[in-house]
C-alpha cells in the first residue's frame, strides 16, 4: 500500500535531500511565501464577504426618503385604487419649499436613498450610459430623478441655466458627492422656449466624450425615468444601440423658428474639421433641409464622437440659437438627417416621416393638450402628471415621461420614484417585451444592411409625407 501511494519513495527523497542546507532553506522560503499568500487570500475573502454583506444591508435598510408630512399610500395609487385616488386628488400633495429646506451635505444626500458603489449586474457593468441633462429648477425632483437612475458605472452631466445661481449652488453640492457627476464651467442663458438648449447639451457632450460609456441620453429638467437602469440596458442592447430621435412635420414652423436670411449651405456653415473625414462635396453648396421634432433623444457613442471630433457644428449652433421659440426642436433633427454631414446613425430626410415619426419615438412620453390629460393640469400645452396617471405609466414603453411638478402634484413624483427605486433594488422584473423594441421602425432602419437600406430609402422617396 505504501509503495502504491509513492509515500516510501517520497520519504527516501526527503531524507536524502532535505539534509542539504540549501535545499532545506529553499523549502522553508517556499512554505513561508505560501503561508503569506494564504493569509492575504483569507483576509480578502473575509473583507469582500463583509463588504458585500454591508452593501446588502444598506439596500435592505435604506428606503427612499419622503418628507415628514407625506401621508399618501403609494401602493394603493400604483395599483390604480380608484376610490382612494379620487379621495387624494381633491387635495394633492404639494410642497413648494421642499428644495429650499433640504440638507445638501453628502451624508444627507446619500441618506435619501441608496447609491450603489458597484454595478448591480454584469450586463449593466458592461454597458455604461451617459446623461446630458439641461436643468434650471426644482432641485428636489432633479435629485430624485438622479437617484432612481443612478449607477456607479454611468456618467451624469448637468448643464445649468446661467440665471439660476442659487440652483447652481445646490447642483454643485450634489456633484461634490459623486465622482461621476459633472457640471460644465461654461453656462448659457436657457429658456423653456428652447434658447441655448442645444448649446448647453453640446457642452455636456464635449465633457462626457472623455469618459467611458456606450449610449447618451440628452434630456431636459423634467424628463422623469420610466425604466430602471437594468431595463434601459436590456432594451438598448436589444435594439443594437440605435439612435432614437423624434421627427414631426416642420413645414409650417420653419419660417418662425429659423432665420432664413442667413446662409445655410454646407460650405458657409464650415462643418469640415477633420481632413481625414470624407464628405460628398457635390452637396457642399446645397442648403440644409430643416427638420423638427423633440428635444430629448438618445444616440450611441459613435455618433457623439463624430459630432465632437470629426465635424465642427459651432457656426451652425450659433446661427440656429438666436432665442426663437422651439429652435432646440430643429437643431439635432436637422443635423441627423443631413446627407452631407452623415453623422453615424443618420437617417435620410425622405425616411424620417415613416421610420422616425413621433408615434414610435421611445425616448420621452408626453401627453399633449387637455383632452389627453387626466389631471387637466398643463404647462406649455404638456400634461403635468398626477397620481391618477401612475398605474398607466407602469406599463408604458417609453424611457422617460415629461413631466412631474412639485408645485402641482409632488406626491405623484414621490410615489412613482419609489416604484422605480423598489423595482431596481427589491422587485427586479425581467419580463421586458424586447420584441416590441426590436420591431420598431427605427431599429429596423438602422440595423438594415446596405442593400436593404438603399431599397428602404428608394421607397421612402416615393412615400415621404413631407
């Protein structure tokens, strides 16, 4: 048995060689190093186990913060309890002073919700998202939106209206608490009518391009998340990170929103920046075809890299940003449908009415006019969300909703924020209808091969609505 195990042979070798000083010393050193390795390995296991336990405990104990006088039953509201909802809409929960009364120390900000220090899943880790958001008011709602969309691998840039210095101070307090939150030094005088909105987004794009991410959302102050970060990543991957931007018929608005006395041909706008970028110079003297849509949109990294590094849109932005109402709704739509510039993921101008119309635009949902608004509360003709609309929003396919307001129904924002927060950390659901997103016309257009896309464009030229 001893011979079979080879033990006798080992003992013979050990007695013969270990008595030599050099061999003995070598074995002692190896054993010592091995013991040190085991010690460090054990310490790391204990540390990471303790760390993970602490993270889990934080999640389990840190519910989303609510004001002391908040007394709504969010569960009843979110399941659509009509009797209860009819009761609470008679006296909606509002709080006009909430942003002014918040403690903005880092400890207090972090106490209002859980901010993970590492990605919640491998799929989220490998797909960081960037946000360029123009903000100007209602700090608490901005912080709430940030909280429920937060992921440590993501990057968040806030461009702040130049007129709102007190609001800027609040946002700077938030930025100091996180390594992945940025505020550009340059700021512009923005208005809700669109003035300098595109310039402000561009400033964030220039800052964010230095960071690592795969998809960018360009948003405004009141664009509230409808999806968790996990859901967004799953959807964006299913769609192959396609550009999502909404188009509407611009015909009747071009004269009022664009100064047509200026030169709008490609040569005069001097888009060329990188000599290695190939342009079709036969289109150099052609004028840009103006398009209209919505200011919130999403684009893959390759599009942003091209805008920042390959072309110069400075003169174009200066000419279009003159303070006319709705100019921001013309800026990006015109660029992304321009055949001369050909930003990656551009869409042919003949195809925007069929493949990029507002019906299948997923970035932002808005209910327009009173007839479509259950609350009957409007701001710039857009419905302000209330508690009676939350049950419907749970199943909406869009990524963001516009808008909640603290002065109109803060309770609705808090309840829906809690719903997204709980779905992120406690009730993760993985039944996303990815087939819906895969079959959207934008997805099909951008993922078509060259031959199929040429055929699509050919057909679009015969069916375009504008």
